[in-house]
C-alpha cells in the first residue's frame, strides 16, 4: 500500500490557503516517498491550476485530481487538460473525475444532474477517444459530437499526448457507481472507506471489472482518509459532519446514505437534520466516535500503524491523507508520523 496526500483542505485557494504552503506539503510528501498528491475542487479554486503550478516544482511525486467535476467541463476540454498536465508533469498526471452533486451541478454549473452514471460512461468514452487522438465522432444520449445538422465537424486532438492511456479514476460512493468505476476506470477514489466494509465495496468493483473480462490486479483503490495524530479532532469532526450533513439535500446525500448503510442509520439522519437546520455545533456533537474511528486515522503512530494494516488487508492500494493542521509545521509533522506508521505496519 502506497501513501498519498489529498490537498482538499490544504490547497483550495478560495479557503485562504497559501500556495507556497501547499507546495511545502507536497515537497515534503515527495521527500518522504509518498506516491501521489491530489488536488480537489468544489466551487472555490479549481483542481487544475494549482496542480500545474505544483508540477513545475516537483519531480517524482505523481499528481492527480480528486476530483475534476464532470459538470464543469466538456469531455473534450477535459481531454485537452489531461494531455497538457501529463505533458507538463512529464507523465505524472492522474485524471480523477466525479459527478459532484445536484446542488453544484445544477446550481453552480447549470448542468442537469439527471442520470449521472450514464452521463459519466459517455464522458469517459469521449475523453479516452480524444486522448487516443481518434477523430471524435460520438452519438450518445448525453453527448453528441459533432452536433447534428450544424456546421461542426469531427475533430482530432491537435497535440500528441505524452501518454494515450492517462490513468482515469472515478469518485464513487454507491454500489452502481462502484460497478461503473470497476468497468470503465483504472482506479477508484473513495471517501469514508471503512476496512470493516471493504469486502462489499471491492465486490462491486470486481463485478464491474468482470464485465470487461478483467480483475482487480493493477486497479488502484484509493482511500482519502482524515488523519489526526494528536488529541484535537475538531478538523476531522467538522469535515465528516459537513459531508454527512451538508453535501446534498435532505433527499439526496451520498454520504448520509453511506453512513446509514454501514451501521449508523439513526445517527446519520440526526446529523443531517441538525446540520440542515443550522445547528452545526449539535450536528458535530451528534457524530458517533465509532464512525470517526472507522473512517479516520487517529492517535499516535502505533495506533495508526494497526489501522493501516486493516486498510491494506481490506484492499486499499493508495491511502491518501487528509490533514487539518493549525499551522504548516504541525501538518508536516503529521505527514512524517504517517510515513513512520506505514513503516511500522510493514505494508508499504
């Protein structure tokens, strides 16, 4: 199992993070042997700009998006971006994609959220066609290239990509989306992965792989895991509460459903209700410690090492740390503690 660094709460520039601090984290991760650093986007900074800046100032660590929002870009634009970032990083780019949710897709990007799985399948088809430098003529339900009865013509990507097979990852939560990731992607971007339920998730991925005659060999199972090596769990609690309570509507929240499916239905409903009613402090207090213990790495290196073994045994191949430091030196120390714990676990 490899280590990664997820910059979700370290890199979004709209949240006030300083770019040079993000660079310090990524350079330290590179020095420690972390395999990949991921950028993210919601509706503050984009995932691409910071990644290009980091590519120019690193040399070994791979760089990925976790995830670029499918509603934000046409598939052709995503292929152009992937080819460019892979060239700038000298072959170190990983393309992570996600559908986001209806609030962001429809409220921010003005794109319908209906049938996200079918839309994703077509989107990845077009991205792969473009990266292979095929002339892109596609007649899907959601994407038609070129548009019929107009002046457009089928076009080929105008640059030669460094790689035609840039690895594609899908962010997925539910069983159907997991099967789709296994079928059409090279890796899965997970959040709130619980080793205790890992077999169920991998069974869905495996079912998707089997549709193409493949297995999970070489398929990258990426778990984005909050890490806190001290007693202060405020950042981890706030992050988890925000996703379970607020990343969606009362009727549609992937993360509320995930928490409910893994043994906490009443608690998930309560956290969401309190959060959406504006009672943030109560929502944070309603989050069960057991759920945090299952979905985060908490405590000293020895305790974290035990959990790392559980993640590796559950099938995780890349564990990407999400950290919530009060200052940069604390964050750098957390990255070092995690690397030490991986050595102790003996699963690296």
